[in-house]
């Protein structure tokens, strides 16, 4: 069973976790996070270049070679200190070293804390495809602390916050109301830690019910079918959008589809649209871009048919329905309404 | 649950297995086995260079790239057609593609049929270390046929037979007696298929009780602690020994240790030594080589202490004891007796 530790003192919590272990410890960080990684006696540092572009087999080789050179055994532990790129990459390297050794995630971004660090999805990019090579394997423990987030740029903070809003939309209607009633940047660390606890617990519960995403785990894809399309579209237009902003807009677009297909309440639509507009940079597209956006949605690896697209849709906040399909004309209608709502 | 199919017509059995699948099929073979791989309509062939030296990340990349280029999805299946190198490599590539897709093993050597193809150990060599990178993941199905073994050189046949003898020594005393009473090369395919069924069933039962080798699965290491030392010693002396010959001799050496430490019956020792001498090329070493051999045994990744070595030892045929330790002086005494028994 995975240990989730919420703490104001992550270095001390990590030290306690490692004291009971007999094997060597390898501390993985990227060029940015290495500077503030906790100092653990006798631990071997491993540093890889930062950024999703470096979530590659080449970086995995650097980690494996460092483990071989450092005398890693089956009892060794890898600590992944960084954002989601580090926990995905280091988790993959650990899960495949000697057929799997322990790893501990210490997320340094809000997005990694609520998303990548928990749930057992490890992986690297390959041949230009995201997370194409990887395995499902959970970290032994995840040490979560809001202390690392104080220096995050607002756009990065909002990226993680979008995933928290998503979790509440899936399973906690009251929590959702509270999340969109406050300014995320003004939440003190102690209150943020409590919000993280609730948010991660939702994800943990869903993942433990369906670790390999055959059923209910698909609920966690809420907002992501359209969100990923927005993210890739923006990248193709050379004005990249932070992941969280793309997902936040994807949530609205999928609420509109749910409104058309499942009767998701209109007043909830307006409430969310207002919050979205106040907090995230806009997504810019016109009706001329619809075919491209629909193409990107259809390309999602969860799709079986080319004429309809798979979604997780909300009948209401905290009432998700997996394996819904919407036709291309439903989605086109939804994109019109989406643009009206945001006046874009 | 893994499907084990024992058949005289492996191509037909494979065709039946694949008919019920909707995804694309990738047929992995090496340069030697590609020529006689079953022909499956619509399947994409992937060929890698033969030999354990090519069980590398480079070969894994070839497979992953072929899957990407061939439009593999989560519903795709990899068929591993070859010896243990192919099932280890192809199993690893499949187990890590999109976090794990199905694979089917079709072993073409006796050794792969009784050993590598069943049990879920996948992996590649890295930095000169065998199976350093890999995961535990079982094939969906294994299609086992003795028809592929008719052209195997005797030394290769005997390599697999040593593992069959090992299985019977772990769990089937009567079966053990039958195995060492016949000439392996003279067993007709239909009788061999029955022997394979019994042998693989022993391995399957042990693996399913302990998939990740924390307890009883260690019984399958019988003969391998000394056997691997013999194999590496022979390689260092530039007169390589087939894996099975090394294991067959390792079984005798470990029976002698068990005789000293656990009272393994002396008459069983003589019976096995006679069979060994009649069927396998000798292992050559003198008492001057003892320190090197002990060093190689101590280097085994299952060891915790440098003064004693971990073994699975037999109290009697079909009565294995895991987590035994023998001191260096016990092992030295055993190597003396081993040489006396074989007059080497």
C-alpha cells in the first residue's frame, strides 16, 4: 500500500522514510530542482537535463548507468525530486531496474503533487509520442508539501489547480464550490496542504479501484480529450498553452458537450465559465479551426471509431459517466457555445 | 490467467489465439528464427539480430519503432517467436509499450520452452550485466511444441533438458527418475510434449505462488548459484560452456553441498553424477581455481553477506529448502568431492 505523506517539513519526512531502508539511495533531480533537493547522508545524486523534451530513453540510460556505477541492488531506492517529468522518468527507470526497485516521489510543483506523482503511471516519450514507453507502478511513498510551491509562477500554480478542480468535479461537489470561490495564489500553505490532501485522496481512491485504466479510472480523463486537443492546437500555432490552462478550457468544452448530451445544468456552465475567464489565459480559435480540433480529438488513443469521440462526461458535478460518445456534430455545436460563453 | 498450449501444430494454435483479437499483430523473430515463423495474415514482421549480445536497448528500440510505424495500439499483440533471447526482449518491449500490451511466446528451443517463455521474467542486458533492465510480466499465452526441437544440436537440447531435470528435482521425485533413465535425443516428439507439460506445470505452479521471487520461487534457482559461476568461469577461460551444461554441473555441486549441510542422500549423489557424466561435456577446473569460483558465487545478486553464500538446497529429491547458507569452507569441501565424483 502506497504511503502518502502530507507535511510542512518534506526533508524530515523523507529522512524518516529512508532511515528504515537498508539499500543505497539515489536522488534524482533535474538541473533546476537539484539546487534545493534535501540533503540525505550517503545518498548518490543523479541529475538529468530539465524539461519534457528530456523525458527520453537517453535520460533513462543516464539514471540506469548511475545506478549500476553506484552499486544499486534490489534493496536500493530512487527518490524522484522534481515535477512530473522527474517522477515519470525516475519512476520508469526504477520500475525497470533489476525488474523493479522502490521509488519515492517528492513533487516540487502543484501539478506533479496532484497529478503525476500519484497513480503509478510512469513513462518516457518515444518517437515524438508522449509517454509511449512506460509501465504502471506506484511509488512506495509520495511526500507532498506545499512549501515548494511558494516560488512557482502563477501560470504553473494554475496548471496544478486545474487538476484539483477536475478532481473535485469528479467526486466532491461541495469541494468544487470551495475551490472556485478563492484566489489560488492567496491560499496559505497550511490550507493548501489540506486541499491537496482531499484532492489526492480522490485520485488515489479512483486509481486503487482501477489501476490499469479499464473502467472508472477513465473518469480522471475528464476535460482532457478536448484539453489535449487545445494544447496540441496551440503548440501547432506556435503559441503554446500551459497544460493546466488547456485542461481548464477542456473542462468547459466538455461541460458544454455534457449539457447537450447528458443535461449537465446550464447554471453550472455559467458559474464555471466565469471562474475560468477570471483565472486562465484564453484559448484562441475560430470556426475555421474546428476540423483541425476535431482531428486532434479523434486522434486520442482511447478512441475506437472515427465518427464519434469518447469522453468522460458529467451529468452534474460529482456525477461522472465514463465511456460516453459524442458525434462530430454535437462537438461542433459545443464549440460554438463554448466560444459564445467566453466571447471568443 | 496465462494460457499454456501444448500442441503438435503450433501455427494452427497461434492462428486460433490471434483470431479472437482485434488489434494488429507484430511477429518478432531473430535472423535465424524468422525463416520458419508461422505465416499470419496481416501481421507485421519484426526481425532483430540473433544472440544474447543483441538482447539490448538498441534491439528494444527497433521493436518499439516498428510498433509505432506499424500503428500499434493498446489492443496490439506481440508474438515472440524464438529462443529465450527473443521472449525476454520481446516481452520487455511489449510490457513497456503504452505501459503494457499483450504478448504471446512461441519458444523454438527446449530451453526457452521450459524456462524463459514461462514465468514473466522479461529483460535486456545493460552495461554488461544480464537482465539488468526488465519487468515482471507474464505472456498472455505460451504455445509450446516439440516440433521445433527436432533440428536442435544435441548440446542445445541438453541445455533445456537440464532445466527439466531441475524442475523434477524440485517437485517430482518419480518424474526425476524417469527423466534420467532415458536418452533425451531419442524421446519422440509426442512423449517430449508430455514431459514438457509436466515440467512447465511445476514452474507455473511455483511462479504463480510467488511471482516476484520473494519466497518459494527461489527454489527455481536450484543448481544456478554454482551453475552461473561455472558458466562465467568457463567464459573467462575462453572455453564457453552451454548454459544447460553449467546448470547440470551446478546441480551436482549443490547436491554435494546439500549432502554436507542437509544430509542429501549419498546414493542419489552417485546416481546423478553417473547420469551427468554420460550426458554433458565436462567442466574443467583445479583447486587453484577455487578462489575465483567462490568469488563468482559470492557475486550473485541474491547474496547479502560476503562470508556465506545463499543457496536453494535439496534435503532429498522433491524436498527443496530455500534461503540456505553454506560457508566458504563447506563449499570448498564440496568442490573437492565434486571433482572426486567426476574424476576431474
